[in-house]
């Protein structure tokens, strides 16, 4: 790294429409923040295809909305200033292998650096590099929330690998009483139960590759632990990236939460894994996907850990087509027969669905509707400044929904104060000044 280097970090981007046509001043001010950074990062939680092509079929299981973006979104992303993005998520296989490979091709042709998915596990797990005039940045991307078949497969000498995402699987450590309850419930449901080397495996009858893994713990309650195979594989990628780049970003898309604290709190395995990644060489850790929309941030060894900076662009209610499976999921809210329903009918029906019993309120149940763009400034000696630009997302009308707008006044303050409260459990101090949040950093060593 030659001198000061800035990275702008955003959360989920689900883009289905052009944004470059907008003349909204608060949106354009937000775009300028991205353009002024050396690296502008987002998480691309969609697929790029035209609903047809080799193997482009809607998967039997999608991320609730089967995501699709027109090919022009690569132009829109570049117009906004984005040049680096993660892609491992529960939506990356919404249109099967064909949808994924079409997306990878579109990103490559646009010259957008991307990581987290690939034609086999080695490709999905490897770092991607972005060279700039100020230095070289690497990104490793993975996902913990996905259908089993979406996981990329390793290539062997005799069998080729499988397209998919870079996984960070996890399992549960439970006390003896909980373990006994699980066993009895599984027996009542007619599930297959095995014990192998102290690990208990539960799976529905006949589905021996759909496994729920538990270990018995002396600690009371229920805890989550990351699968060591995935931890070690990703740490190797981070270590490689650290030796090949000036700065390393690590991303994990996760929908899990702490069941005792609620949706706003990251699960234990993510908190533990984030620190292990920093120890292995990550300069920035980015968790996202909770749709809370915000989670706290932590400064660990003067490296920022974002447990979720919040969704950035949310246009999942204006995709142009949906598979039959979506209409089946929302059929109780449809006012016409499913075979007659349109996409507008389907989205109307989804918006009328009752909230879930758990987590209370479901997604977007936060008392404050807002998120942040985090701008990290680095010098050769490390992180020197961390600014948080608050913004909110337009919700109505549907035709304009999903567009981020820089927050001002009391709303800006409330977003930063909310993030300050969420970050307090990590002993992170945030000050609100001139419409922006400033994070107190660790003292840097002299020299």
C-alpha cells in the first residue's frame, strides 16, 4: 500500500431496475461516497440471466423470492462506483447451475471482481484480487445459510466438481437434557438417528445427505459452532490472500441469529469465526444477510468486524417473473387462482402474509429503519479512520422501492444511535457528528 487507501462497504444489493436514471439528490450524494473510495464493495444477492439458456431452471427451493436481474445491472453497478462484490448467498442458486454460470459470465465480462461462487469448490473458495493505483485488495466470500445442494463440490482426480457457493457450515452443541429431547422428538417423527465418534446425526428417513448435526456439551443451553472443515479451508484462502494482497476483506452471508438475544444479534459461531479470520489475516470482516436491518460492529485488533451494515438496495419485489413454486408459497394471500395470478398479484399476496411466530416480528422489525455505508481509511500502519454514513431505503410506491437515500437530520442521528446501542456489547464507541458516525479506533503503535 503506497498511501492512504479507502474502502466503502455496503450490505445486500438486490437490483432489478435501473438506478442511473434517478435524479434524487440524496441518492446521488450516496453514490458519490462510493465513487470517491478506492474500492467500493457490495454483496450481490441476485442472479443475472434472461429466464432462459443452458440449465436455467427455477430451483425447487429458492431464497423465498427467486431472484433475477437483467444484464444491464452490471453497467448500473459500475456507474455507482462498485468494483468488488461477494456473491455467496442463499439466492445464488435460485435458477440452478445455469443461472449461476450465467451470472459469473456477466460479471467477468463486465470486469467486476467477485468471489464466493464458482464452477467447483476450489473456484468458489479462492480469493479474488482487485488492483488499484493505491494497492491490491483481496476478497474471500462464503455463506452459512443455504440449501444443501447449493454447496460447491470439490474436484477429484476421477470426478469433476460441482458449481455452487463457498460454504461455512455450522452445527449445534447442546446440553444433555436438550439432546435427550431431540432424540425423543426424532423418534416420534420417524427420523434416522446415528452416533458417530461422539457426534449425533439426525435426518429425515431416506435423506442420508440431509443431516442435522449435534454434539453434547457440558455447557447449559444451545450454542452454534462452525464446521472445522470449512473453517480450515477458508482460513487457508485468507492466509493466501494476505500474502498476495495489501488488504483482505472476508465476507459471510448469514441469516442465523442468537436465539436468546433476537434477530439483531449475530450467532455465536459468526462472532467466533470473525475473530479467527482477523487472526488469519483479514483486515475487514463483513457479515450480512440478517435483514434486521442492522447489527453491531466490533473493533478487534484495530480491524473492523461488521456483523451487518444493513441492506443496501432491496428490489426483490419488482422482479419481472416468478416460478410456480413462489405462487404456491403465497397462495393463501392470492385473490385470484394461482394459475391466473401475475407477479403483481404474488407480491401483493406476500405482503399480506402474517408475521412469523419466531423470530418475533420477522425481518425488518427493528425500531429504526436504516443502514450505513462504512468508509474505512487505511494507511501502511493500519486502519486510521472509520466513518459511517446513515441511509434509509425507499419502500413506497413499489415502482420506486428499494432505492437507498442518504439520511439527514433526526433520522440520521437515530440510525447512528441505534447502531451505537447494538455495538455497545462489543465495547465499540461511536460518535455522531455532522450527520455521520465516527468509530473510536484502537491506539495505533508508533512507527
